[in-house]
């Protein structure tokens, strides 16, 4: 179990955690929540031993391995699949030793351990994790240098999941995932065999993947059993009880004080007055919980336009000569709330760029209102803010004619107070940068607001504030998000981007979720259309990868066969059967049986690989 005992930690004179204690049982999956800046990431560093505590201690079972996502996978030439495989350092070392070991005893030990950790299925497990996080088979063979930082973060997440540490620490893992990846991660964490502590503001993940919530608030840690919704309910009830008790105590205190004030100078009542003074002194004050400043977003109200504000007919869009989406017959009205669904790479961002005017049509027609104003928010815009300028300076560039007082009021409407308004962007938190980008996107009072992953880096309170703001907003909204809670609360129309087309999705989000998590189950399809589909011949790269897998299997079988021969020679030694060596005989026979079991597994893997290759080359 993870045991945190009476810890206190301060940084730059500010105490983040004070006399905090909590115990997390082995195998439990726990969500760590708290407002931005409360110290959640710092607590992870404390658990990893990267910071020296003022007081207290953190203890783990002996031999436990702690794992977390690296800041970024290096942009080297190692393939994604090999990068993930190397994360299991024990397997990597054993595989290397298996190539060079000559001592029969050590060979048997290595093979036994490889069998215990299921090393032969490692590549299949690594490939499955990468696929769940959005990488195709071809992409898994590509070098890390071929991918951007966000995609490398997915590789880093895949690596730590594959290594299966005894304590898995995840800090906002869905920030770099799309909806499909986030849903896959939810399901994966439920089945994860060890202890998990996860910092997340994704309400759906905290409701589906954890069985406890650890709340970091007022420098202390409180553990709640259950999902996030259960925690929110318990906390609200607790705060209500504390507020009620404080109110009753204030009334009782006022009653006692009134008696003292009235009778303290009266001789006949002096003794009673004095006893009430002592009662007041002994009374431990119950403090009503203080409500933190509520996060709000204030979107300006656009004037109403005649419908539709955008309409397309037989439109096509893409890049260069490559068509990504075709035959688009779409209509958007000002009261629409549309969520774009679809796997990564299907064209959701391409459609967003078309509708926002960032891409031109390749064919067909698109008509929009002459007065239409469009606000566009994407995660890359957060990274493109001027880091050496303040939020106030950002607004002054956009609204030079407005006075500072009005601009500061706009910033306050997005939760950026006087301190943040005058702080360089490079020193702001991720959530504060996201709020500034949202403000800039909505500054012209757009009739259509296109939001691509708007909740990254926002805490749960800010996400709820965004839901409220979008609900009250009088313009159209198009959402791309991995946050199922946001989509379910805001969107009233679903568009599925798939196979180069965009069409209304008639089911609800829960049906879409089930479809993504059960991709191999039978789906309702048009039989005539399905009959026309011809199986695609595997690419040259896929065939080469299958041939390489067959060669690996054959090399593995040869190595195990060599070990088997060495053990057989040992067992054929007459001296081994002498009475005084009877104990050794049992050990060698056991090792021989283990190597034969490893051979059976290796042969099965070879036959499977050979079958796939023959099918691909047919």
C-alpha cells in the first residue's frame, strides 16, 4: 500500500501540503483532484522522492516500481513499437542475456523468468496498447522522429502502461488524447492489475475508471470512497453540515454572549455569567467552509442572423490534390450545438478549418451570411500566445480603442484577475492560458464558435463554468472534444466524420461509446455496400513487417532449441543419476520441462506469424 504520513511541504515560503496523511490500499485506483495550483503535481513528485519533505514520510512496499509518463519521448529513429518494448527494462535485459548466456543453469533461469513475465506475447501487447491510443500498424513501425510532440506523449503513455509499474502515476493523461483514445484509456485502467493514482479533470474518466477520490484542499488530503459524482455529493453534504453547525454555534455563542453582557455586573447573576464566559472560552469554533471564487466565463452576445449561417452543397475539401472530405451537404443555424465525432485522421480538424475559413473548397459550393463572425479555438493557439507579454497586452493589441478598465473587466470575466492580467503569459498555468485563448476567440462576439479540445488544462470547476457559458451562449457551437461530459451537456446534434463523408449520427453518445469500445462486434451495415467492398491487399511495408516477425520467431525457436539440446546433454550424464545427486536431477528435469514449455509457446507464435504472412502474400 501507499502510505503518506503527516507530510508537510513548502516551496518559496508557501505551504502546499501541511500535516497531511492518507493510506491507499494495494490495487486501488484513485483519482487525485483539486483546483489548479493546489499542489497535485507536487504531490506526485513527493511520492517519487524527487522533493525533500519538511516533515513526515511516504512509504511503499519494498521492491515496488513507480511509473509515470515522461515529459516527452525523444525524437530519435527508434520505431514506436520498439520504444514501447524497451520500457519493460527487465524483459529487455533478459532478452539480451538470452542471446549471450552459455551456462545451462543461467539459460534455464532466464527462460523461466521470460515465461513468467509472458515475454513472448510482449510485442502483441505493446501493439494493442499503441493501437488503442490511435496508432495504426504502419505507424507503429515508423520512427519517433516522424511524430509531433503531442503524438510522442501518446507513445510515452503507451510505454508506461506496457511496463505495468506497481504504482502508476498519471498526470492529466487525456490532454493529448482524442475521444477514442480517452475512452480506450478508461476501459484499460479498469482492468489495470496494480495501484493507480491519476490526476484528471475528466469527469467521465473519474466516474468510470477509479474507485476512490483523493481530494487535495486547504493543504490537506481527504480520501473519499466511490466515483467523482459520489465524491461531489458527499463533499456537498459535508459542507452543508459544517455550514449548518457553524450557524447553530454562532447563534448559541450570541445567546451566551448576550447573557454575559446583560448580567455580568449584576451580583446575583455574576456566577452564572462567569460560567458562560468560561463556556465561550472552551468552545472550539466551527468554521463554515469558505467558497472559493467561482470560475466563470462571460461570452459576448452576437446579434441574430437569418438562417442558415452556413450551408454547403456537394462540397469537397482537402490539401493539395488530396481530397479528405467530399459530397458535403451541411447546414448550420445560429442555435445549433454540434459535436463532431470520428476517429483520429478522419477529417474533423479539416472540417473545422473549412467552416472557419482556414481552408478553401476544392469543389462544390459553400454559402455563409455576409455578417457572419467566427471564433476559433484550438490547442495549438494556446501554444502560440506571446509568452513575454501579459494577457492585458494581448487584449490591447486586439482592442486598442478600449480603455484598460474595460479590458481588465473582460479578463475578469474569464477568471483572470488583476494579478494574472499583469503576469507574463509564460508564467501562467495551462488553465490560465486556455482561458486567455478562449477570451481571444470570443472577443468579436462570434455567431459561430468552433472549439477544438477546449477543456485541456481546465480544472473541473472551469469545465463546469464552460458548460454553463456555452449553454447560455446565443451563437452556434461546433465541438471537438474528448470530454464526454462536456459533449453530453452541450451538444444536441452529432455529426460523424468517417470514410471521407460527414453525416448526422442518429444514435446517442453512449451508443457511440459502446461502438468504439467494441469495434469487433457485429455492426449494422448496408449489405449491398458491404458486398461491393473488396479486401485491400496488404502494403509492402506490412508484408515486410510480417516477414520480420517470422524471422524473429524462427531465431527464438533456434535459441530455445539450442538450450534444449544443452539440457538434454546434461540429463544424459550418468553422474547426474547417482543417489547423492538425486536432488539435482529433479532441478534439471524441471528446467528441461520449462524450456519445452517455452518451445511450445515459441512454435505457436511462429505458426501464427507464418499463417499471417502466407495470407498476406496469397
